[in-house]
C-alpha cells in the first residue's frame, strides 16, 4: 500500500477534512494534500467560499459549516463521509481573531471566541475521532498560536482559547494513541493570511500611515528570519504531521514562527 501511495502521491488514497479551509493556512494545507493525491473536503462558515476553493483543487468538495454549532458539525461530517468516504485526516484551521485589552473585553467577547476556537474543535473531534479509532488510523492537526504558550497583550481571550486547544489535543492524544490515531498542534507565528491582512488594515486606519509603518518595522525585528510567514510555511508542517512520515509523532506542538518564540 505504501508503494501505491508513493507512486500516486504522498496522500494518494487518503481523505481529508479541513475546517477554515477556504482561505489562508487552511486552504494552503488543503491544496498541498489535494495535489499529493488526497480527496479533500474544504469546510468553511462561508459556503460559497468553500465551493470556490474546492473548485480550484483536484477532486475536492466544499461544505458550509459553522463549527460552533453541534448540529452543523454532525451534518458536515455526515456529508463528508457520504461524498469522500471515511475520514483519514482532520485539520482544524477555523478561527476568529479579536484585538482588545482584557479590561475592555466583555463576557460576550469571551463566549464568542471560546465557542469558535475551542468549543468548535471539540465538537469536530467528537464527530471525526470515533471512525478513526474504529479503523485504527487517523491524523489530526489543530492550529493554535504561540500567544497560547507565552501570552500576548490584547489577545487574552484568543490566547486562552488556543491554550485550551493545546491542552485538548495533548489529552486526547494520550487517550487514543493505542488505536493508531495521532493528534498534534501547529502553532503559527504572524502569517500573511486574509484574516491578518484585515486586522492590519484596521490598525493602519487607526494609527495612520507613518506610525503604522514604524510598527511594521518593529514587528519584523522580533523575527530572526526578518519576515512574517506565508500560508505555505505552516501548511508544510501540517502536511508532514498528516503524513505517514509522522506516524510516531503525537501530542506535540510545532511552532512555525520564523523564530519569534523559541520555547
């Protein structure tokens, strides 16, 4: 089987579901796996964007889903199973980001963040893991953030949610490892995604051009490689952890961050 998979591509014969897959890191990971032979379901809260993204990849399908809603997650997994078959690989890239001082945040801010960035992955894992455990094979990668590992001003509830994802993944990895299912975390640094560009544009308007450009230069100095990441940087790490090359890697957090944090 491994020879067949090698001849047909690294992921030939595999199926993958990628949430938050219409843009950014999620799409880059979906593209990498699809072009290496996987049948991929691109899942996004924006169903039209999911369909467009899937249309750009060989053999991919698009599914609309709000991962914070249990009924939608159940429907999404059922649809993926019926259209691409048993799920071998699950990547959770769906997220939201907010920028606010803790003392300015509200319980509603926290609830929304936790529902999408922690409750959503939990619901998704509850839906996909039973099939993986039953078949004795599965690769799961959830995206987090180094803000979850070191903290970051103005991102308290995002950091808290992502810290929960890390703890969730590590705990489940200990429970299901015997079945042949691995779970890992990729923790990107600042990455040139549509979500980040939208946030940066808001800062540019607030700060003015000159002050904003000074901020950009200051941020780049924090990265030893002197650039922010591109989606493909994190996607390459995701693809490795989803491959058979990573069969003895589980419960780990891999930072892909240009050296910003060296935990």
